[in-house]
């Protein structure tokens, strides 16, 4: 099912935008963390660039996801852009894990500081992008029917921008207010004293649930799959810490460069199965008491690759849930049985489990009593009718390829990317697509992904280097080479071998049961580590892009090859 539009963000607050149709040197789709930086870098080359953005302002993920409790799970001071020392010194994160309004404020600050808005056209959802093979140009079409043309097209769509609603009969019948978390109204929703139902228990739902539980009249959580979660331990940044952070940005970013996920947390070289039970327990207690993703990506080296080590970590996390949730039956429902600790993206929480000790909160396991339909009053399970004032869909996203599937992208001869990507995507370094010239992706499938802005900066820098190379050499067309794509896809598939997460359904493995054709696991990232990814991409650039094909060579190719 395509997620129907439940656009609730008002469309009136942006300044009138430029409306020319080009031709531009580059069109960028998306004005989130990636699109903003890509615009900044391309402008430095003196190119004409136009960014098309569906929202009414900058921010991408942080523009759309305004739900209560939305915040970073990565350390704020490791998340911002690193490219401008001035920006780093000017901006102050209020908390170690910033809330969405602060992040959106930050991205607006960046857009203002670098005067980025003048090249961004808002309220402009791109619905199609077609390549003109003779002219080496992309034509994009907006929802309004307007078109624009550019030589190069950069997609900065965000891996989690295609939100999905659950496929449940009667979804349009509900007479109360209903929202997907990624379309939370800008003006907010009054929840005080209301009867609220929420579907989903992923990272988003966990943030919502722990935030609204005390305020609402009643909260009913409909859970299909429990997720492992661990404490975030957020707090405000003290003035002294602020000074220290400002003075140590180079070291912070250098540390991020050295880890395989670009977070500040580094995998511990010890193995859970090789240390004593006491040492293991002490380390896990320490990690559980520390802020951030340490317990996930800074854990023992074997926890995410060895089932026996993972089972021990899962036992530890399950014990914590049992300690924190008073009712043993509820605790048991909250303990995942079908996947091990950390094999899905680990949600970080602040008092999530204690929420279930409240009298106004109820957990409904929809495996026991499935949802049958949405009703005008609320929702019906096989056991019971529920009445709600507000229904929250925290039902996630069609990850990574979903945003591409929602644009009619056509390459030479009219071939459709959606068809080509029915199964495993074919990319070179996750940045270029086999058979689609002059299309460059930021955070498409098969790039390293972890602390996202760190990945974005590196990818954008690499793409900018490629664009500069073409510009310098008067090259108008770039394509992948089939054999290089084969090699890269092979490396991507090899890198995931042995990683436990690849055996589990989640958006990270490309599964979304609400989307037709997305029930089968795919490899959607490069999991060989950010350091290896940087080496691999760096070598291609340093070698003068020999793995890619440019104009002269393409012109020399016999027709149809
Ligand atoms: P997730 O992690 O994909 O979670 C979506 C949740 O919604 C998950 O619990 C799903 O259960 C549940 N869901 C989806 N469809 C249904 C239906 N039809 N019925 C019941 N429950 C359903 O998305 P989030 O937004 O929480 O997080 C996405 C990322 O954002 C996260 O990884 C961070 O990187 C930030 P399921 O597990 O499929 O059984």
C-alpha cells in the first residue's frame, strides 16, 4: 500500500521561492541534513544548483517528525555538521541528546548562516525524474506538474522519509484525530486527559509513549513485536561541559572517524564468551548506566555476531525489564522472543518500562488479540472494542529504497528504477546506480550508515569531488561500469555475512509488512564498517575515478552496448 497523504503541516510560512526551470548544473532533491550540505558544497564549486523540497522549510527528518518526545539517540555534539569551525563555535546544544525542536532550530540556523534558502524551492514534491539520453539531462516533475532540468541529479531523500500506515480495514472510518508520527501537526496536539491509542513499539513509539503517558487520560499500546531498549541517560549540558565540547570538536570527530558506525562508541575488543561471568556482568551494568549507544555498538565484540554471546546479552536486558516492570506478565510481553538484543536498531529510552507500571497505561499484545479493524470510535481487536479520542500510528517507514520507489525515476530507454530495484538494489558504492547516468545518491542503499550526519558529510564530500572532477574536465556524463557494480554488490553482500541483524526483519533489512513486495529481506547498507567504506571510496577518488565511465569512453562505445 502506498501511504496516503495525511499532510497536516500548513503550507504558508516559507518565503516565495524561485521558480525557474533551469537548466541547472545540479538539481538536489531534499533539504534535510544531506541536501543542505550538498547545496553548500556545490555552491562552492560555482555551479548553479536548485534544491526541491516537499516541506515548507528546511530540516527533512527533523522537519517532519515533530511527535512528542522526538529526540536524538546520538550525542548532540557528535551529530552536527563538522565542516565549519565557525558554526561549531557559534552553536550550543542544550542537551547531550537534543530534542527535535532544537535540532530543527539548528538546521534553520545553518540555513540562515550560509544563506541556503535562496536556492531551495519549498512546497515542491518531486514525483518524477526522467533522463534524456541524447542530451545527458534529467528532467524532474513536481506534484504541481512544473518541471525543471539539470545535468546532474542528486537525491538526498533520507532513508526514513517514506512513512507507512498499517494496512487495517476501516482506517478512514475513525472519527477522532489520527496521526502518523512523521506527520505530527506543527501546532501540536492537545493530549491532556484524552483517551489515546498507539500502534507500534519501535524507536519512535517508545519516545512517544514515555513522553505522553503522564499527560493523557489513558494510553493503550498495541504491540506486535516488542523491541529491546536501553536507557538514554540524557541530561542538560553544563557550561563547563559546553566549554570542553567546544574545545574538543576535532577530537570528537576524529573519534567518530575511527569507529565502524561513526558514533563515539567503539566496539570492545573482548568477547562476552571469553571473559568471566563477573566481568561480563560488570561491563553490561556499566554500559546500561552510561548514556547513548554504548550498550549497542560499544559492546563486546561477539554480541552482534555470535548467537550464544547475543543470548547472554539478551538475558541481561530481559532481567532489566523484569526489574523495572512490576507486573511479571506485562514484563514478559515486553521481552522480545523472536530476535536478540541489538539485532534491530536499538531504541534508547527514558523511563519507558516504568510507564507500564502506571494505572492509565495498558499494553495489548496484538499477537494474542489481533486488530480486526479501525472503527469510528477507535479500534476493534478479536477480544474487545476500544474507544479513543486520538489514534497514533507509530508504524514506521519503508526504509532506504521506499523514498526512491515513490518517485517515477526513469533512466535511458525508459527503464524504471522501481522495477530495477524490486529485489536487491544495484549500486556502485551506494552513490551511483547501475544504468542511471548522472544520478548521484546521498545515503542511498549500500552506503555505510550509523551516525548519519557523519556518513552524510563523507558521502557529500565524495560526490562533490566527483562533480568537481567532471566540471574541471568538461565531462557531461558519468555512469557506473557493470563489472564494478557487480564487485561492489558482492562486497556489500559479503560484508553482511555473519551479522545477526541480517537474519531479522526490520526496516534495516528492507522489510515492511505494510508495503507490497517488501516482505523479503534485502541488504540495504554497507556493513563492512565506516572506516573500510572510507578507504574504498577514497581509493576510487584518489585513483581518478577509473571505476566510472565518462563521456569520451561512453561515446566510443558501440550503440546498444
Ligand atoms: P520501526 O522501528 O519500523 O517501528 C514501527 C513499529 O510499528 C513496529 O513496532 C512495528 O511492528 C509496528 N507496526 C507496523 N505496522 C504495524 C501493523 N500493521 N500493526 C501493528 N504494528 C505495526 O519505526 P520507528 O518509526 O519506530 O523507527 C524508525 C527509525 O527511526 C528508527 O530505527 C530510528 O533510526 C529512528 P513490527 O516490529 O513490524 O512487528
